[in-house]
C-alpha cells in the first residue's frame, strides 16, 4: 500500500494567555545597576528581573533582563517593550 496524501486533523483546548497588568509606574520595582563590558568598553547597565516587568513598559539599553531560564541583554541604542502577554519586543531606539 502506498500513500500519496495523508491528512490528519487534531482538535484540542489550549489555555488562554495570561495578560500582564498595565504599567503602574516604575517606583518600587526592584532594580540594580551592574558594571558590564560591551564592545570592549565598560558601562553601567540596569538589571531588571523579568517578573518585575509590566505591560507597555519600555526598557532602554544598556540593560540586563534576568529570569530563571535565560538572560536578555539590551545593548546601548536599543530598547525592549513588553506586550500584554509578556513578550519582549526589541528594536533599535
């Protein structure tokens, strides 16, 4: 027996994405400043924990965003915006 075309359809229920609360202001958000080296020069970068970010928040580089499984570096001249489901959207500033 030879199959030329075989198709399958799967139906399932997926959980809805959890929306982040809107930005309530940067005050009270845990931050620190850490000395980093980028492109052969030293500069101070803000260090932010990913769970402290809120929807519509914009972080300008240099910055380090830490979380349990990865670290995101935002270089000088770039920024990251957080969307309503928590994705980091990077772009040239």
